[in-house]
């Protein structure tokens, strides 16, 4: 005892904080889990050097709980390091904070840490203090023999192995059993991972809450089912690109993991309606569901609207290809849910080609608080889908309807008036839309990003309307809107001072060397024609283009005699530079 | 450790909506305070629950001076009836907030007083006050060297010379 006043206050003993929001490799607030002082590793250290009287200062006998509370407000590792040497009691309290989440900037740092861990004469068992490891920066330099030595860190709770592509499945599967307290693991891009590694997790890490297996193509349903069976706390499960994954494993996850908050099945091409129905039926806490490129999905995968419509007579349906979905649907009854999905905020159905307006109607009915809705390339959708989406009202912030080529100005007008908090909208390739849609969207007070690629009816009038959103607009995509003139863009740039991205690829008036000089370099995999058309301005490029066009504009107006009005400020943002070049 | 003594019913009226508590400091000052002011203290709340179980009310003896106790009561009175993010002071939005500004002013006291307040708050289990004091103390030592930290808080170096030069303390943070 280093303090003489035992307190009735109990230390909290919970080691893994209840993880709610950010889970995998998020650098959230420093949240130390340390709640008690560390013990010295050798007996020699543990005996106080002299049995002298405690000094009079009140700080010399602060209870360790208080000391830890103070130290955890010192976020900088350098400060924590300074506290380490203050006194034995301070050392006991700060050493664990220092090692809790070592920052690994590169392979060298990792190497030094491994050296300290293996020293015989160390004062503490440092490996036991490490709760979080992020090896992203080591990446492909991470070798099997180094990784195997991490097995000393038996209290590890979170590990990020993103891009550690040189690791073998064997060493990962043999090391993970040493981490029984593991709460989150990110194996994105560690392609060697097979069912063996995932089974090792399922068998040993029963507290697992988050797993990311992005691109671990060899993993199959066998091990994902075992995870579902053994890890009841699973909340975030990212299985993007697990092409072998089949329905049963996803159904099992939905049924067994009642806490599931987030599921990512992007590109799991074998997944079909039954699995997604089970998610809707069982995962009532779901917040984010990503199902992009799950091309097998049909309307049957989604909740049926409560008031089923009469099946449209074929004569009424102006888009005959929407009958295609009926062919692939199995004999599943319409999905009727007893309750709404109040927590769903994010749904990505990119390229789920078979879904129709009915699916959207059912989804919106049962998940009324969706914030991000991605329906890009769902090309059967019509105005009716957009009208359903309007029911999300102010909850909707982000909407992607690219390639919903049947939608018209009528529904976009309703949308802009219903979903007034939209920040991001993409209507690329909705080529029936006209300036009318943009007039409506330009009134959205929070609009930050608008995508209008290949909405080829648009004229300069639409661009002038966008100028109204000068307080918020940051990104504007106008590629292949081929009627747009340089003058309109000049106007837009003067108005939109927050703009940091402007794409004008394929706009004929911008295929000029003097305008393209400020745009980004085209991606290397573009061919010559594509390179010639490429015209995307971002960051500094936007600033330079704005400046260039302004100078150009000023030089033109100067030639026209205007009653000595050479240095005026015209409305907001029209600043006239003194040093402009006068061109002929 | 505090002991609990019975007091006269006349000293602590048990009727009415705002019942009173008698707190006795280590310098034997008797301080009467309304019960709901002190409900922020888990320690006091537990004591009061105990009273309810035995239907007897007592004075609560506390192991710190009336000077410190009054300061704690001032804090509790200020936040009477407010919800504070006391379970997770770090979750409070960083930067300026009315709570932080008032607390900073309130805790603008000398080092020994600050340490006494944090110990009292810890004893009384008032998480939000412990958190605010801890933040104030951390602010005092942030960016300082080890020796400066010892000086600021009056901590004695009890490492042996060998330990102090031990390379094991060198680690990459």
C-alpha cells in the first residue's frame, strides 16, 4: 500500500469497454481500460526501496484510481512517458497507459517494441499491457516469424492486420488462440486467410464483436457458421468479397447474433433472397446493411409493402424489362415483418439489378429512418420508387440513384421538397431529367455534393441555379453534360467558394488545353481518347481554374468600354485583381 | 473510515420533500444540507438507502475538513438537478462547454486544495467532479518534465538509482 487512506470507492473492473459505435481500426478518443496499477515483474522491484515515512504532500498518497484518472487525460505519449519516472506509484499507474495502444509507425517501431518485450530484465510484463495493435503501417512487411511473437500479448483486444498480405494462414491460425479477449479483428486484404483462421477465431475468441474479412476470398460458409455459433456478441461483420459465401451462414448469423448492427456482403454473389430475408426477420438492431453486387437478390428479399398493390397490368408498365425479376424469384411468400427496422441508417443495393419499385416501397415502409440509400445501377426503378423514398423525409441525407434512367423531373421535384436535409445526391445517367430537376435540388439547404454525370438535357440554366447553393456545395459532377458553356462554369466558380471538386470530363467546351491544364492527371489505365476527354478539377485545381476564368473574363470585359468601372465588386465573390493579364 | 452515529431526530427532520442530511467533517463541523443536493454522491446515496432500510437517520461522518466539504457542497449545489455526463467525462464534446468553463473557474485553487477536493470527490464517489479535478491536474503537468511534475505536485522520487537508469523504461509510446 502506497497510500494510507483506503477509499470505499470501487475500481471498475470492466476491461473491455462496451463498444458501441466505432469499432474496427477507428482512432476514436483515447479510452484507457486501465483501472488498477500494474505489478512489477520481479520481486526485487516490488519491494519499496526504503521504508521511509510518506512525505507530507497530498499527491504522494493519491489512490491509484485517482492517479490513473489524472494520467489518462494526458493523451500525448511523451507526457505519459514523463509521468512514468515520477515515482514508483506513478510508474505503476502510467506504464499500462503507455503500452495500452502502442503507435506503430513502421516496421522499425514494431521491431523495437518486440525487443523490449523479449528482454529478460524488464520491470513489467509489457506484453500484457498491450490491448490494441494496429499493424496497417507495417502492411506487407509483416512477416510470419514476427507475428508469431505477438502471442505474448495475451490480453489483446483489438488487432488490425489490414494489408499484411505476406502473413500465412497457418501462422495467423496458430497465433489467434493466444488472444482469448479479442473483441475486434480486421483482416482486410490478408488473402491467404482460409476457414482455418476463422475457425481458430470461432473456437477461441468468444467475445468477438467485430470482424472484417474484406477480400478473404478463400473463406467459406463453414467457418462463418462456426463464428455465428460461437461468438454471440458479434455486432459488425464485414464479409465483402467472400465469393464462396452461401445463404446458410448469413441466415445463421442473423439468427444467432442478436446484436448484429452492421453487415457487409458486398459482392457475395452467391447470396440470395433467403439469407437477406433472415436478416430482416431477426436482426432488429441492424444499422448498416451493404448488399451491393448481390446480383441474385430480387424483391422477395425485402419486406413487402403492407398494402400490396394489384400486380400492374402489362399495358400499364412503361418499362417492360421489369418483369424479369419475377422469373428468378423462388416460391417465397411476401415478407411481412411484425415491426419496423428503426435503427437502419445505411442500405447499399448497388447493382442489385432485379429489384423493382416494390422492394423500395417495402424497404422504406419498414425502415423509415434510413439516412444513406444507395440504389445505383438498380435500373428498373421508376418515379414510383422515388416517391416511396420521399417518405424518408428529413431522415435521408445521402441518395444515389445513378442509372435509374426512367425517373423524371416529376419525382425529383417531390423528392427535393420532401427530403429537405439531403446532403448528397447522385442522379448520374438519369437522362430524362432536365433543368427543372436541378432547379428543385438547388433549393436543398444542406446540399454538399451533386452528381449529374450524363444528364445530357442540362443547360447553363441548371448551372446558374446551382449557384444558389454557394454556402454548402463542395462537389459538383457534370461530366458529359455536353451543353454546358465555359461562361456558366465561370459563374458557378465565382459563386461556390467551398467547391473543391468539379468534374467536366467530356464537356466539349472544356476540351481546350488552356482549361485542361489545371485538371488532375488522368488515371494511368485510361486510353488516349479517355485521356483527351478527362477533365476533373479538385482542390488547388479548382482554385486555379477559378482564377484563370476570372482573369479571362475581366480581360474580355475590359475591352468593352464600361464607364471606368475597372475595379468594382460585383455581387458576392466577384473580386477583381489588379494584376490581371489583358489578352487580345 | 467514517463511523455512523445516531443523532437526535430534531437535528435532521425526516419529513417533507427536501429532507436534510447532517454531514460531519473531520474538524467536527456539523453541516446540514438538503438531501437531493448530495444525490450526485453515490456514497451518500448509499448511506441514505441504508437509512431507509433501518428507518433511522444518522449523521454522516466524513474524513475531510469542512473547508473541503463546503467546496464539494458548492459544486453539488451548482449542478443540482442537472444531468452530467459523469459516467463518461471523456465522451463530453471536447473544447469549450459551459460545464468545463464553470468547473475551471471553480477549481482555480492551489495545488493542495485541488488534491484534497479530488480525494474527497473520489471518497464520495462523485464521478463528474473527480473527472474535472483530474483534467485540471493533468493540465498542470502537461508538457512538463518528470522533475517538474514532481515539483508541481510535491511527489517524492522513490526509485533506486539503478531503477532510474534502467533501460526498461525506454519504450516507444
